[in-house]
């Protein structure tokens, strides 16, 4: 592991002075944030960049965190410094778009607007059309709005992969490196289920000139008896087959997912980049069964050459 600070021509290697270091991400958030405490730190400034590298070299291919310090605080007695840093995409919430017309595939429109700001940003098709004029808002808010609509209409969730200043939107589970953890590596593990994001009724509405032009509802009667009535209302946008969309999304949204909370201690540098949205695999206790999980929340600490990751997981497949 290498921990580097940089601002303009200044570079400090902080690796040997790090007291605490952790980085976290959550489903739906664009950028990770990092918390670091440095013993008797050199002068570090706001908007200076924190760079984390897996391994001992400073190769770009091994860098897994790159972003600005936002609130450095120095202990007046010890000289130790604590600070929060965010990935570069943090700036997307600090800049706003003007009133803008969306007209096309939602993913293509999101990519077009963010690239117009001079950002290297790749985004796949979201599979539905948007035609609306949106009010001024941050780029982060626009991302959240369109990806939430994508989940409502297609059942697919997305996250943003970071490679220094290159941002790529991927569907959950779209990570190219898939960590495999053995059950023996888990310091703790508990499994259960969650109905937090479950709905038993889906209603799809289509509006024309602010008037309701059509509506269709589908419900899961047996699940309503089991867990209660929970209704999701979806704006159909340009979709015309409302009943089909309601049935499709009810099928997705009425699934009660299996969940798992684990703490895993490892030395896999390739897994240092692990974040919410990644697919991971666990080789279970029988040393035969392999289960797939999506990371919904991740907090990783680094100390003494080991990564310790607290992960909230959702079963996939």
C-alpha cells in the first residue's frame, strides 16, 4: 500500500505515518469517501489530492482512490491530522447544470450532459426514453434521478467505476475483477432477508400535459397477506404498454432478497478497489459451494499489511 498526497508540484509519501485509514461506499452514491489520520503530518491543504495505491509501486493500474481532501483538521497538541477525502466524482455534486432538455435514451443523455462539462464519462444505454425539460440541479442529482428511473423501469441498478479521472457507469455486478473469499477468511458472517426495498403492488401511470392519460396496476396477493400492502408508483414516461411494465416490475420488486453481513480480512490487492455495486463470490464452508453476492455497503480498513472489509451483501442468483 502507498498513500500519497499531491497538490500542484508538491508530493508527500504519507504511508509510514498513517495511523488510521478507511474508505467506504454505499449503493446509490457516486463517490467513495476516505477517512485518514496521519501522525505529525506535513502541511496538507484542502483540495489537495489523496492517492491510494495497492502494492508498493505507484503504477496507475494499482491506484484505487484519487480525490480531494475536503476538511483537514490538525490536533493542536500532537500535530496529528485527520481528514476526509472524496473521489473525483465528488465535484459532480458541487456543480449544477442549467435548465436542460432531455430527449433520447436516458443513459445516452446522461453521458452527453456530463461529457459536455469536460469529464471523461462513459455510460451505457438505460433502455428507456426520456423527453422532458429538467430544472437546474447538480450532476449528481441528475445521475441519481435517471438511475432510479432505470431501476423502476428495467430492474437494473448502476454504480460508477473510477479510474483516476475516468468515470464509467456499470450495472451492478459488472466489475471485471471478481473477488473470491473463502469462508475461513470471514471473521464474522450473518445471513437474513430484507423487505426494505420490496413492493407488493406496482402502479404505472402515463401523463399527457399534466393529465393522467392511462394507468395499470398489478399486485402480488399472497405477498400482500404475508408482509402487507406496499405500493410503488412508476411514471411510464414514453412507455405505452403500461400493464406489461407493471407486471415486469412487480416481478422484480416483489422479490425478497437474501442478505448477508460479513467481515473479511485479506491481503488481496486486487480487492482493494472493492466498492458498492461489485459482485463478489464466497467459497462456503463445504469448500464446494460458491455463492454470488452484490455489495450494497462497503467499509474497508487498512493496517499492518491487511485489508479488513465490513460488507453488506445482497444475494445474486
